[in-house]
C-alpha cells in the first residue's frame, strides 16, 4: 500500500499530503478555531487531481456567528503557509465525535473518497 492509501484509510497517521507537502490537520484546525465565528472544526484530505489530497475543512459556527468560506481561507493563510489553507470549506451542523471525544475523521472523509 502507498502511504497516501494508508492515510485515506486512517491506518498510518492523521497527516495528509498536498502536492509534495505534508499537512497535519491539527495545525489547520487550530488556525481555523482562532476565528471568532468558528465553533468546532475538523480537517481531512479530499481527492484532488492537482494536490493529491486537498485540504478540506468541516466547520460549525458559533450561535449567531456568520462567516464566508473565503474569509476562513484568508484567516488560515494569514497564520499558516498558503498550501495549508483549506481548498474547500463545508459548513455542517455538527462534527462527529467518538465516545471518548476524538473527531471521527473517517466519517467526514469517506464520503469524499467514494468512487475514487
């Protein structure tokens, strides 16, 4: 198996690859979480012809919070390298967690990889 295949299945590590760079979800999530409108967030790799794994964010907003996708990407770009900024941002009602409180990234990632 290739390392990318292991990452897709969550078996190797939580890091994803974008082109030749390794991106750790936690650092992108920390940058997203520093935005005042963001309640919770999770970052996964989605299939992309150019980037191998495109950094993709799933975000819940705080009650009464409003934000645009472009504003969130710019917020992350101001704090991290440009290639670490999410290529796509999905606003969701809730982030799935396991009973012990870990983000269930596979529940977010698997629908993106179906048929790839």
